[in-house]
C-alpha cells in the first residue's frame, strides 16, 4: 500500500466532517472516492494534502507512519494534488505553467530549451496533444488545461496523485481525453485517488471505489464487482 | 506570447504612423531632424518613469507616487551634490537608493497590511511631494551646474561612428543569439519557426535604427539620453523574459493564487516590483533634472505621472496584469510626446492637447479591455 489512512476524524465546530475514516491506496491502482455533497471527500483529501490537520487518526506512507502537517510535507513524501480550480496562469505558456515555481535555471537565467524539451517529452509520454506548447494556456481547451495541470503534478515524480473532480467542467470528448490520461497514470505505476461526482466516469476508469457518507466509510468495492445501483445505494444510504 | 505582442503592438504603431503623417502635413518642422531630436530628449525622463509603471502594471497594480518619487529623488540628488558637495556618483546612488527604499516601503504596506496599491501610492503621491517641498525650503529652485555630469547627460550627442557601431553590435548580437537558439532548438528536436519570421523583426529593427541614426545625424546626432532610455527598455525586457524573477512577475500578475500554491513568494515578488518602479521613477527624475539643469517645486509634478501611466497603457501594457512588455513604455511615450510636441508646434492650446491625449488613452484602454474580453481565458 502506498497510502494507508486509519481512524481519521475531523470536526468543524458542530459538524463532524470525518469520523474514523479508513482509506487504502495501492500503486498502479485508481481508487475513486465518491459520496454525496458534504460527505467529507474534500476534507479527506485536504488532510492527505496537508491543507487541513486531522483531529486524530494515523497516516502511513509506503508502510511508514508519517505526519503531514503542511502541503510541503505531502509534496516531499510524493503526494501531488490537482485541485478543481487548476491554478494555472492563463497568461503564461504551457511550458512556463508546467515549471511554475520550479523553473530550471542557470544562475537565475531560465533554461528555456531544456524546460521545453522536458515538457515536450512529458506531454508526449502522456499522449497529451497540444499543438504548440509555447502558446498561452488561455488558448487551450478545458481538457487540455486539465491535462497540463495533471502533467505538472507529475514533474515532481510523485507516487500518489490526487485528482479533485477532474472532469467536472468538461464535455464528452474532453472527459474521454482526461480519463485516458488517468489510465496512463495507472500504467506508470502511480497510485491515483480520483474524486468524482460522475459515476459513469468512476465506473469507467477506477479499480476500486470507496464510498463516504456523512463523514463515515459507507462501503469499499472492486469496480469490476460493482454496478451503478449498488454504489448509488451506498452513497444515499438506501440499502438496508 | 509572440502572437500577443503583434496584436498588442499593431494599434500603437498604426497610431504613430497617423500622428507622423498628420503633424508632418500640418507643419513642415514636425519631421525635421531638429524637432525629432527634441522629441527624443523630451520623452526620455517620463518614458523611464513609464517603464517603472509597466513593472507594477504587470502585477495588475498601480503606482500613483511615481511622479512625486521622481521629483523627490532629483531633489535629494541635487541637494547632496550642489549644497552638500558630495561627489555626483554618490549623490546619484543615494537618490536611487531613496527611490528603492520608498518603493520597498510602499510594497510592504501593500502586501503586509493589505492596503490597495492605489491608496498606498496615492498617499505617496501627496506625502513624497510634501517631503520634496520641505527639502527645497524657501529657495524653491536649485540649479545644477551646466558643465556638471548630470546636466551633461542630456547635452551629449554620440558621434556618428559610435552610433553606427552600437547599432551594428546590437544587430549582430541579436542575429547571433537568434541563430544559436535555432541551432539549439533543432538539436533538441524542438520546432523551429520559419527563418523569415525570425529574420523579419531583426531586419525591421535594423532599418529603424539606421533611419534614426541618419535622421538624428542631420542634426546633432543621437542623444545620449535616448541611448540610455532605450538600453533600459531592452535590458528590462530581456530580464523579464529570461530570468526566474521576471517569469514570476508575469506569474503573479496572471494568477497570484496559482503562483502562491506553486511555492512562489508572491509578496516578495510584489515588493520587488514596487521597488523597481520607484527606482526607475528616481532615474526618470534625475534625467528630468538633467534636462532642466535644475530642480524646483514642480519637479515630478503636474502631468508627469498621468503621462507616464497613460504611455504604458497606450503602449499596450494591460491594466489587468500579466500582459505587456517594456516596449509599451517606449511606444506609448513616443505617441504622447509626439502629440504634445506636434500640438505645441501648431500653437494648439494645452486644453486641446489634454483632451486629445485623453481620447488616445481611452482608445488604448478600450483595446485592452476588448482584448481581455475576447481572450478565451477571460472568465477569471
Ligand atoms: N472549512 C470548513 N468549515 C466548516 N465546515 C466545513 C468546512 N469544510 C467543510 N465543512 C463541512 O464538513 C462537511 C464535509 O464537507 P466536504 O469535505 O467539503 O464534503 P464533500 O467534499 O464530500 O462535499 C460538510 O458538512 C461541510 O459543510
Ligand atoms: Mg467537495
């Protein structure tokens, strides 16, 4: 297991956002995290990403217990998070966005060609097609932007990639592109945690599904064994 | 980004052509070498202040204190060198330091206290002018010696051989670097733009430089002041596009939250831009004092600030941050100064001049706003 979350609880005032939550993420597997609005999905990934501190519980990374107190801790462990608002600079080109905050340079002078070649190789290896990576991100489609954001997460050589609603604002074709990209992350042996509202996407791309309901675990399924009705029942709590 | 530049530069170049033709037809002196030389001398100081304005516009911020800071720095330099008899170099250095310190202070007030930049720098506009008046005291005017270094700055003309050498050197260096870049890109397996697309701008600028040298050579030659101003424009442009710091200024201007999450120290970048703006304002103030060979109570005052801001925007720097190049200051001040100069030649009252400049500014901002609306990422 790349990441094991045990007994995580988090309370916001009167709201118990998470209660004794458990989550296992394995290398080379896409785990979908699903649940209704307010189920605690965002809170859980914020705990994993070090944005929010849990009240109690333990996290182990590659078998070792770890403390994730700041986003930096998560990053240095090898946990990359792509938030729903992609945090790209529209005015900068694809290369500059990929290396944002991690620019390669010689004594402060940008290594344009080196960065562009690395960017080109990375995007090609992910089969992301962008005609001219020297164009500003503002000129890209939603799917291309999502792909750039995911590719950027990969530059830090992570072992776990967390994707928050990566297809929420995309059309059919672009969703297919991004799902294909998620499969490629799995082929690279990465652990992927996918948060999504769209059960069709989840069933199409995930290996396992973890359901949260009202801040608690409400079921773990192998995607091959599950069908839409079972998952919906777990999400809504309709099952007796 | 290259595509954006052409969109951004076309209206202002067209505007310059219209201005040249109009005033050239209305008054035979407008395009005469002597008048064009004066134009170059007139635009260097405000153009340098405008260059500083570009630095903060890139962040989507504004610095209203730049005019006052330019005047204050000039007064500091003059008092130190004339009244206190400090060596000129030391006086200039301390004046620039004053500018840098003021910019840093304003940047810190903006970032730490979260005060809007226009309020911080509006206070600066009033406060630093107050300090200027206080320092000048009752005298009101201090003259700089005509034969001194500072006055000489704007009374020095390059001999023809030197102008041609500098221009040739610049073009050769630019061509060599371009050729090298293309070779490196090819070996790296990266796409290379068509040769003519790389060569055309170089040839265009070469022709422009040659024309300028010939034209100004018919009068007293290329003024040193113009060389200083253009060098600053080019150096800053290279710095912004090819250094980590420059890249981060664009990033913070484009999306501060994205920059922050990427680990960029957004506040440090902002303070740096404000410090750079005020330092350039100080340089501009010294150049203005050089032209006048004096400082007085209106140093850095009247319409200097507004012209500097208008120039940056007319030249194509976006008010919304993240877009623009330093050439905006050069082109914009050329537009404004040409209008001013042409109307003075035609004996048009300054009331009309202000209204025309306002019209040009509105057109420029309209183009900026429309470009922003029209861009695919306008939602942000
Ligand atoms: N910063 C916060 N302050 C107070 N309550 C919060 C905060 N963040 C989330 N919550 C509450 O915690 C619960 C879980 O929220 P969240 O993790 O965002 O759920 P999900 O992402 O599954 O929709 C909700 O009831 C929500 O209102
Ligand atoms: Mg959520």
